[in-house]
């Protein structure tokens, strides 16, 4: 069974550069229900906007906790 987690992300362009240059490989975020989740920074590429990555997102993981997808839910 897949696991769906909702997170609010606030990542500036400056912070994204750290991910893209390889200084940081994982994003650590808190879910809306208070859990901490880690996922590969490279998955943010699909949700980057001109000012960075801001908003509410749903993360989908498989039964082995492998990342599957990220979907923007709203601002």
C-alpha cells in the first residue's frame, strides 16, 4: 500500500542552489500531522517556480518507503 504524506515547503532559490550543486542531497520536512520526512532533493525539479518551491505538496511513497511522486496541492 502506498503512503501519502502532505508537507508545506518554503524553499528559496538560494536554498535550491545548495541542492543542485550537490551540497545537500536530502530535503527534510515536517508533515502536516507532525512527522518528519526525508526525500531526495532532485524530486523538487518538477515543482520549482520562479521564486523557489513554496506551497502545499503531497508526497507518494511505495510500501518500501521509496519515493514515487510529488504533487502540488496549493499555495
